[in-house]
C-alpha cells in the first residue's frame, strides 16, 4: 500500500492500521492531506473545530478528529439511516476503537439541509469551524445549502473540503460548485486532491482568497512527490493539484 502520511503520529497510526478496516468511501490519500491541513492550521495559530456532513461509519471523520488540538471538537452530522439504523452504533464503536475521545466528539443525527448556522454553532459551543468536510446529499440543491451552511460557520482562514468532485457518478455536480464560487467571489478553489479510484474520488479544498497563501506553497512543498506541476485552471486562476501518481500524458 502506498504510504500516504499526514505527519501527525496519531493520525498516521490510524491511517496505516485502521483506515481501510472502517467502511467508507474517502481515500486514504485525501484523508492524509486533510489531516496535514489541520496540523498546518494549528501550527499557524488557527483554532477551531472540524465538522463533517455525511460521516457514515467514521472512516474519514476519525482521521480528522485525531488531528485536533485539546480544546477543539469534531462534529459528525448524518442521517445515520443508510444502509440501516445500525450505522449510528457502528460509527460510535469505530470512534471508540480508534481513540477518538468522547468529550471531543459531537454527533448529530439530522438532515444537514434543514440546519441553521446558529443551531450548528450551538452544538459546538464557542469557536468557528476551521475544516468542514461536505460529503452528504450529492444533488445540486442540497450541496448548495451545505456550502452556504459551511461558509456561515467558517473560520476566516478555514477550509471547506468537498467530496466526489469530478466523480463519474456525479458528472455535473461540479457545476453547482462553479455557480457557488461565482456567487461567492471571495472564495477560491485552492487545491484539487485527485482520486485513488472510482470509489475514493477527488476532493476540492476551498478557502477565502486571503487564506490561499497560507496553504498553497506548503501543500506543494510538503506533498512534492504527489504534485502535478501544471496545476489546475480554476475559473481563471491556478490551483494546486495533488495526485497519487503525477505524470503528464505522453504525446508521440
Ligand atoms: C458517501 S457516504 C459518506 C462517506 C464518509 N464521509 C466516508 O468518508 O467514508 C454519504 C453519507 O451522507 C449521508 N447523508 C446523505 N444526505 C444527508 C443529509 N441531507 N444530511 C445528513 N447526512 C446525509 C448518508 O446517510 C451517508 O452516510
């Protein structure tokens, strides 16, 4: 297995020993890069919580919860009814097994598209969300509502991470993100994290324009072996592209 690491010892132990034993869809590659972003934020004095819409059985959630600092919380939001209500108990068991402290977790069994920002903040207590993973309902209206919710609770230098962008199963979902970025011109697609395969699909990292310099050079430097040096053309600016096997198409 390729050794994708975050640089955080507790997270990397879980990525190596536990990640694939927890059922889920996010790639280990993306989970490692996301957890690195959380430790990079902490090293730069950014405090706040982690939130995820679409926690499922906890595969990606556990990695990010383990990367948090002592007084921060991980909020898991899901309907917890797919494929059966047992998903809730499996999620709690997985978090316990892999060392997510109970006082660090907030679990919210609810429909994210019906939530207000105030209600979400109420679940977390004081502080903003510094990393928000959106992996719930993959249809245009709900994705747009989830993006608005994430933005309303975000730390000014925080990251919104979107799953299943450019996934062949959702070929036009990215157009919702394009429209949202055009309507929110202070937000930028900062990085594309490429797929491992059709299940472990690409993610987008989005942040405020002013926060781009905080991340982009360090992502390219820290993950140099995964850096696709041509980058991505993202609505008129370049974004970082990280891929498990970077290469340029051969032209005879
Ligand atoms: C693809 S799974 C998430 C996988 C998980 N993030 C991982 O990395 O393994 C999608 C999840 O989103 C949840 N979901 C779908 N629509 C939702 C909604 N409106 N509110 C909350 N959760 C939702 C589903 O119950 C399901 O567990």
